[in-house]
């Protein structure tokens, strides 16, 4: 990649989403979303980025309960991206690279 080349709109969007993922305001969710964003945003399509962004807009407490399996996921948020976030949480001995 040429360092002098301008970033694409998609690259800028990914950086903005990564920043938002780290600063939701609920530390546990920040760690989960931030870890996912650091490892997975670069490979997501625009539709998948839309799914991730929608989850960033969901209330923190609800998202945390969904990720723990303590509350049913609202159908609009029950997406493949949410499934990937939940799988991240279900790893054995997870580490959080944020």
C-alpha cells in the first residue's frame, strides 16, 4: 500500500467504527467490540459493517445480556455479525486485545 495514497471511504468507515467500538461507555462491551473490531473489521463487507454499526447503536446493557445469553436477542440484531461477537465471548480462556 502506498502511504501517500488517499484512504478509501470504506477504510475510513472501518477506522471510525473501530474507534466507536472502543468507546461505547460500558467497559465489558468495549472490550468485546474492540477486540472484534481490531481483528475483524478489515474483512467485512459494507452490509456486514452495517450490521456491526447497528449493534454499536444498541443499548449497552441489552447487548451485554444478549452476549451472555441472559436475554433473547432482538430479531433485528440477531445477525451473523452478532453471532461472531457471541462466539468471541464463548472462547475458552479468552483474551481481550484492546
